[in-house]
C-alpha cells in the first residue's frame, strides 16, 4: 500500500488502528535493538532503517543502504530483514529459530509477512536486528558488490 506520508508519524497515522498498533510495537522492538549508526526514516512508503549516505555513499542506487524496514501491504504487514537476506547462514538460523517459536513461518528472501502482531516472534526480531553492526553490514555489502563485479568481468572475458 503506497502512502503519501513524509514522516514516520504521518505514515502510522494513515494506517488502520490495528495495523498502526502492531507496527508501533514492532518499531519499538527494532528501535530498542538497533545498533548504533543506523537511522530511521520513511523511504519508499515504509519505515526504513538504513546506513546513512554519509557513512556509505557508494550504493548502486545512490540511496541509503537498507538494513531493515516495516511496511503495510494490502493483505499483510511486513518486516524486511536485509541482514538475514545477506547471509545464507543467518537465513538458515533465522528460519530454525522462527519455526521453534511455533508461529506460522511466512517469509520471502528478506520479508517476514504477518497479519497480526501475535504472528510475529518479537524477541527473535529484536535479536536479529541487534545481530549486525553497521560496520559488518557495510562490509557484507561491499563484499557482495565486489563479487558481483568479478562475476560480470569474468562473463565479459568469456564472451570475447
């Protein structure tokens, strides 16, 4: 669901009461566990937790590097966890821990979908948010970017 809001408070005010209440609680967990250096903003119609451009300006899209986000979609709410997406090991561990909670596991590559706050293991979300410092996240982004450049260079060399 797109929003014309320009601040997090405006965004939350545009949501139905039950969704606003749920996202406020998830937001509080994220903010409590968010490592120093990430900043909260409203970006792309979502509450975003990003690496500021002043810290890491060399992004592929010239926008802050997204670490996590909260969104309200048509059928569900979403917590985006890029730290899980960036690490296959973290993804496996996150799925194991999530399933151990007994809650319904509904996840894409980085998005955890939930219809009600009770469907989301908040403690695990907090632990996951706390797990990656800005420095480690930037290093992972740089490593992924270097690997991508190397693959492109190798493919170009083979095609000659």
